[in-house]
C-alpha cells in the first residue's frame, strides 16, 4: 500500500556553515527518504534555515548589513553543501517567511484561546556588551548538576539535566565573552502542565518514540508529582523575529517559530506545486517523521506536540533521534583539525565515502557515534572497493553482453532477494548499520562465487566463452542487486551501476529480478580508494592554530633570509611614545575602495569607545577583503581624522612589512575591543 509521508530534518541555524557533525542527521534523513521513494511511497522531504534570534541580529549588526543578507548568504551556502553531498530536498525555505508568520500566529491564537498563556516578570541574563538579553543557547558555563564545563544554558550534554541559564556556574555570553548581568523584563509563557495528560499519552503510546527515548522523556520530564515547567516563548526588544501580535515590543522566541518552519515550508512547497498543504498537516492520512539530534529532543517531544495539539494539526507519527558525533573518540576540535566543515571535506574527499561510513554506524537509536579516521579509511576501502566494486571491476571487462537467461548460481541471487525484507525493515527504522551488515554479508557470498568461478582464468580459454559469460552474468547481477540495496546510501553510485548494465535502478523490487540480455557498457572506474594522505590534508586544512608556545631563548632565534633590513628610526623620549594610543579593534566590515587599488575601507569596533572608519593600504596583502571581517587587530586610535578623496579616515591600522607582504598585528586570545596596549 502506498503511503503519504512527510519527512523533516531539524532546521540548521543560519549562524554557521554545515560541518560533519550536522551531516550525520541530514545524510541519515536523506537515506530514509530515498529508501521510502524506492518503495514507491509518496514522500515530501522538507527543510529550511532557522534564522531568527539574537545571533543573527548581532551578526548583521557587526557586519553592517540587514538580517536578510545573512539569511540569503548562509542559505545559499547550506543548500550547496547539502546538494554536493547528494541530499535532495523537495523544498528548502526560511523561518522568516510570511507563511511561517501566518502559521505561528495561528498556533499563538489557539494557545491564547485555550487559556494556556500567562505573563510575568523574568530576571534574565543580559549581555552588557552586545546590548541584548541572552537566549539559553548563548550562555555557557559549568553544569550546576554534574559540574561538566562548557555547557549551554538550557541543558547538559553530559548528564542530560535541564536548568535555567541563571543556574550555570561561571557563566559567560557566547556573543561577546562578557559576564552576563541580571535584568528583568516581562515574558510570556505557555503552561505546559495543561498538556500533561496529552503528552503522557503521546510519549508513552503509539510508537512515536524509540522505547528507550520514550522512557528517558518520561523519567526526565514527566515525573509524577513534578509539574512541567512553563515554557518561556517570548523575548523583549531588541530581537530579530516575529513580533507577538497582541504584545507589541515582544517577539516570539526562536524555539516557538523554528519547528513551525516544518509547516511553513510544506505550505510554500504546496503553493509551488499546486497542492493543498492541509492534506499533510490537517486530517488526511499523511505520516509525519522528524529526524533530530538528542540535544533538541526536549523541544520535539514536549513543546512541539503540545503546540500541534493546541491548534489541532497533525501530530508527528515518529520522532527519530540520533546521538552526537565524536571524531577519534573526542569532541570535534578545531585545533586538532577534527572540526571539519562540509565544504572542507568536499575539497578533499568523496562524499559517497562519508555517506556509507555514517550508514554503517547509525543504528536508529540515540547512541553517540564515533568517526575514527583510520577506521573510516579501512572500512570504506574494504566494503565498497574490496567487496562491491570488486564484483564489477573483475568481470565487466570480459564480456560485451549478459546471457539471455539467468544462469544457475547455487541460490545466491534468491538468497539475497529474500534478505530484501530484512534490509527494508532496517531502513524503515533508520537502522542503516544493520542494513549494511546484511548487504555486506551478501557481498561476501558473491565474492566467494567470483573467486571460485575465476573469470580471469576463463577468459584465457576460448573454449570456455559460454562459461565465462555465465559467470560474469551472475557476478554482475549480484553486483546490481547490492547496488539496489545500497541506492539510499549511495545514489550516484547506483546510477552509475545502472548505466553500466543498461538497467537503471528505480524501485526496491529491482533487487528481486535478474537482468538478462543487456549490453554491458565500457567499464569505467566506479569509485576510488580512500587515500590516507588526502584524509590528513583535510585534517590539516581544518586546523585552527592554538596560541603560540613561549619563544625560545633569544640567542637561538635567527631572522629569516627574507627579513627586511630597514634601519631603526631615531630615538624618541618615552613621553613621545606615550602620546600614541594603541587599541584593540574588531573589524565589523571590510570593502574595496573603487577608485583606490591599494586601499581597503574598514569599519572597526573599539568596544564601548564606539566605531571608526579607517582606510588602510593593505589591499595587496588581502585581495579578498572578506577574510578580515571578525578579526581583531591593533589600531592607532588618537590620530587626527584625515580627509582623503574617498572619505575620512579615523585611525591607522598597525601592520608589519610592506605590501604585498604586509602582516596585520593580532592581539592574543582574550583581548577585547577597546583595550589599550601598554
């Protein structure tokens, strides 16, 4: 029976690029969607950028651009990264859309009408440097329950406790590094306790969550005798988001409107394709599947179902929750080069390799998974090259055509065809690890057949041409059968396999029928081996240098041969030097000056001292001026303003060397804009 299924991944936040940790989820979801489509179901794969909140507002402010520019720029980058990893959405939108505003307003009206909203004064952490109240995710500190450091202000990823950001120890703002202050403002709350009975039934029944996750939600949040905490759903101005229609000056907190983006993107897709969005979200028989990380399980298993229940829209059929990614057994690290952006990976390695490696690790539960780079190389080479590609590479060159009927293979094809039901069941529960084990077991059996048949030896004897054709027909059909099963994981590879045998892979049932009589295309290498040198190059490209080690003794330091020998200037008195006010500055924006080939226009922040425009002759050293944005530099802050043909310069940038080999002076980590150099 054909099913109608809407599938979503969590919406990526617009404040950063996609990295390999994010890709765990989007690749897992894409594999699920591709499997469902091979099964012949009607599937919509919906996503969007999550764009509202303080971080977007601050980023736009620092760059001197509207929020819409940040949204457009990062949205394009996200979608390109996803596309290059073979992740295919039906629609990719933004939570700043008018359809999302309308959907949020509908939910809010239902919550108000149901008497589920209350208001009260809230004392909240405030960033005095950024000039804004801080959402939970923009505060970090030590967990008040287990003492784990570097935890966000809403929950601990070590002990899974939830708390208020005011409970964190040694809290700092992630926006500016400032120590937050306590300030009060009116906030609006949804009273989740009103939904307790409904949530207990939804969490505990219907198979909406994996049993282990259902038990965790119940034991963590739905404990008997402990009322559910009211959910703070508003933020006072300034805030980038939708203003609350019946509370001017207050805005919906990002976690209210973000999941509503699932509905809004469905509405936009339906408008584009001439469908009725209510067939997916209001009544009907559509299934809704969310794939998320366990760090946002709280929102998707309590807040989101409560909102949908209040407005009367369809509830999730299933929330699939995966774990965190570590690399080489540790948290991803910029200094070690294991915090790898999607684009950096693509610059060095084949996306098919990561798709398969993740598939072989994901088991449909919230267990964490580790990307061991040595294992990554070994597993991809052993499974994909040594077992799957091997079947085609050792036989496709020997015969021009498959035999007219399928030869006797001792039951190999039939056995793997029978495995299709178990493989499909594993894909259905997102246990791609089990699916891969079954597929590779079939690959092992197929390779044993090839070893026994030895087509390379048969090729040498013209009298055995028919035997050779039969052996190659069996091998290539077993190869294609594996490619059908791997098509959700390796879609491009499956397409190439279809071209090789002139038999495109279009349905799951293709694994049940051998292909006969087809001409075999000229064999071309289907996939390369993982090269350890390229893996290391990816790691090296991802490294962010740690603070420099203390210098060695002066006597051991030798200047490089290219060091300039510019003579020292004349000696000055200390009082003369004291007149120069050197300050740390942060570059807010950088742009070329059209009529000046050597000049860059910088807008810099001096912290509480304000902002300055500085024209600097460093264009030759920084042809791509965008790399300067966000960088902390040193400037002379007390120079008299200098009128130039293209504007007024209000300072001087300090650099070493001469263009094109100029080097900007950078303060040590921790220095803040406005601090004076002594």
